[in-house]
């Protein structure tokens, strides 16, 4: 089941997502009721957590989604939203935490000149982004920052939506705490150097890298969320990213050094994960920094993960 948040009639609403159109849940429930004489109780809010596994309305909405899958033609296009005309919104607008992984694909480490360690010899490298200023709706622009515009890069990533509070979970049980999955593009400034005339300090390189992750608009997310029950194995998802129509990244989540469940085990060993928290699981090879290809105003990014959808992000100057 794929669910999105969409702006409709002046307010955010939930809808079933596919590559042609959005079917608002309210519309689907009305057609279902007319067809079967049964009522589906929908949540009043647009919070996706309510309708994903673990949510109070998951069972009802899953029943509705299954009916729509077999009876979609009975829902006229006139009461749906063509995908090109939809104003999509980020699936989780106010996560308490956004965790992201660095170096979770061996080929990406190697393309940057590093050595990829075996899983048993290391641990996931995790950093965070500020949700309120980095999250960007599908279709809304990534802004090249005027303070350091020369080396802005893309990173296609599978993101995990946590559905239940967890602390200290084991890898074997970790996926039971996942509500769904979405796409994140971890936009990065590869050469950000605050105060370039500064005196060099030991940790400057690390913090230059970290600060380069935090610019406004540097975390596009969407176009929808797929419910965890529809993804039996998150390590079998093909993924690709196009820049101006040309494929730049083409990989699979099977190539992750630390799979989703292992990442959840690691983070939850010292941080309490809460419903709505996002974990973005790292990017494969094919980033722009390898070839010196960086984003500029007028570019268009299309980040796709099979079974979820394509996150489209135009690029503008700040």
C-alpha cells in the first residue's frame, strides 16, 4: 500500500498513490461505501502514522486499499488528482529526529577514495539533519546556497519510517518497529568551508563535511510512503537517480553494508527511536563528486526506488 500526503481544497489530505493519479482516501471510502453498503472509518488527521502498520486506522485503510487495487476503474478520474497536477507533501512533516548514514555502500566509499571495511570490523556512521529547515516537499526546489554554491551533490537513499517506540531492539526483531519506507535525497555540499581564512584545526575537515549536510532544503523526501507490510525484504529494492534525464546512480539496497534491521539495532542501542523518526540508510555509488559534476540552477533530479516511487526535485539558486 502506497500512501501520500497531498494538498487538496486548501488542506493536507491522505491519498492512495500510483504513477498516474492520487485517489484521496475520502473519495475511495465514499465509492467503497456506495458499492458495498459498508462504511470505512478514516482518521481525521493527515498523519501517515495513523494508517501505516501500528497505526489505529491501518486495518481499515488496508481493507480500503485492497478494494481499490481490484476496483480502481470504478473510481472516475474526475474525482482523483492526476499525478502531474498533485501538490505532494513530505510523508512525515515533523519527525522528531532524522538520522542519516554515511558510507553504507562499499562502492560509494571506494569512489570517494576510501577503503570499505567489512561489517564486523566497524559500525554505522550516523549523523542528523534539522527537520524543520531541510525537509522539502516532492516537486519543491533544492536551493543551491549562496554562501557556498560550487559543489552541491545528490545522494539517493532509502529512508525508514519508525512506527513504534523502541530502545535496545535486536536485529532479528527490528523490522517489527518499521511503519513504512520512503525516498530521501541527502543533498550535500562537498566543499563547504566556513571562514576559509581561518587557522587550521584538527577537526576542521570533519566539521566542514558535517556542516555541508545542513543547508536549507537539503533533504527532499517522498513522493509517498509504502507500508512496511508491502516490503517483505527492504534489502531487495532496485534504485536509481537521474540528473536531467541521465542515470547517475543505479544500484540496489542489497548492496548496503549494514542492512536496515542492523541500523535500527545500532541506533536504538543508545537512542530511543520514536514513531515518525526517519532513518536514511546511505547512498550507493554514482554521486556527482566522483566526476566533478555538481548541481546548478535549472537542473532536475529524479530519485527512484522500486515499489515506492520517484522523488522529483528541481534545482534553483538561493
